[in-house]
C-alpha cells in the first residue's frame, strides 16, 4: 500500500480520539505544562515514544508563557532516548523544570519501552516511566494585601514526590496513535497554615495521532493532533499542520481550540541537528489568553551508538518507483 494513502487510516484514528474524549476521567488539582511543539519531542508526554527515532535522540527545549507578564510560567526540558541495540527495547531519561510565580516544580524520569510487532504493517510500543518530583513553593515572598496572612507564612521547600506513568503508541506506515498517563501517582504536598492548604499536581491524560502525506518529490505535509484531558480545567486540543521541503525546512501552524494559534518553523541544519521555533498568539478574551508565548527546541540525532535493527522496520514497500526498502518507525 502506498505511503501517500494515509487518509482512511488517519480518519479512523481521529474517530477513535473523538470517542475517547467523550469519556469522563478522574483527576486531581496545579496545571501541567503544555507544549506547542509536542510532535517534535513527544517523550515528555508518553514514555512509549522512547527509541522511536532510531538514534540517540537528544532534545533541549524551553517555553516562555505569557511574554511580558511578571512571574509568568517558564518551562525547561531536556531528554535523551535510544533503542537498545539488536533488541526491541528502548530507554530514555528526561528532566523538566517549571517555574510559575512562587512555585517551582522539577521532575526527573527514566523511561523504558518495548516494541511489539502486531503484523507487517503495525508495531505497538508499550512504555513506562518512573522517577521523582521536587517541589518548592515560596509563599512568604509574595506581595500580599495582608502581610501577616497565616496561610502565606510557610514555604514548601524540597518536597519530594514519586513519579510513575505509562503509555502506548501504535505505529504504522500511514499514521501513529498514542495514549498515555505520564503521572499516574498523585503529587500532593501539605504546608502549614491556618486552613491546612495543599499543593497538588493534576492527573493528565493524553491522546495523540499523526500522519505524513507525500505530495511530490521532496514535498510533504505532516499533521498531528494532541488532546489533553485534565479534570477541573479546560480540555486542550491542538491541531498541528506543517509543510516540509526536502527534509530540510518546515513551516506550519498550530491551533489550540479556543485558546491560541501558533506559527511553527524548523530548520534541519544537518543530519544530526534541528532547530524548531514557535510563537503562540492568544485567542479569546480570557485573562490568561491575553499574552503571547514562545518556544524553541534543539534536537540532536546521533547514529554512531546505534546498530540498525530490521525488526523495527515495517514490511510494507513504498510506492512504485522506490528501491523497495522498508519504512521504519523513524518516520514518526
């Protein structure tokens, strides 16, 4: 089947996501970071993507939320993952730091994924992640109308919580489809105060889908969807669409329903290094949607440490006129 025939399969993936969005899922309460460039570094939301680039894949990223707003959220992210040579196993590590006003949350996680062959056209990756979260809340440094408010006299310093998550990704030559819960264990910290207040991290559920369509030689269009469900907060659904030329340049946009529109541009400097930048324009008149945001990702792919494993390739041949080689999950 041709690589240029993803439409039927991708529509089935979209219908499955829409159905899942109708479910009512439980959750906890402190909003998690959300990246516009989710399809360029997916390990942060789903450990099953470990090893999917068939390289030693390293991503460094930062997101500045609400440009020009004092104390606005800042997120820093770093990850590395790779397939384990001549096996169907992959491993990865990630580190994320979020700063928003008086709250700082750091998370270190180790990921493991195992790739299962369903048939010649489908591979299923099952992944888990485990680690530790560190939280610091400096309440006594806030500027308050009541300087002696007893609820803001104590800090949370070096509070540690366990991190555990799991995910699945279905790969095919035409699309990929994923579901994950990267933070199954609750993160809840108490601090002293008159009303025994708590710091909590929400449980988040992610649904993802993506495809790539070949328009002509050296011309491709990729599309991706991320749906995030978080109880007590507005669900976020992102649609990313980008045009790619010769594997070197990409230009596209992202629409987060009722929240923001973003421009995304990327340059593949060489075989090993890519830079991607995005700028979010807010939509609507809600207070938190009045300032723009920006994001930058540096991606490195090192192939020297990797021994190619043909078991990670699809058996389906590409369209007529190619060399008959198989297609790898590297394409996603």
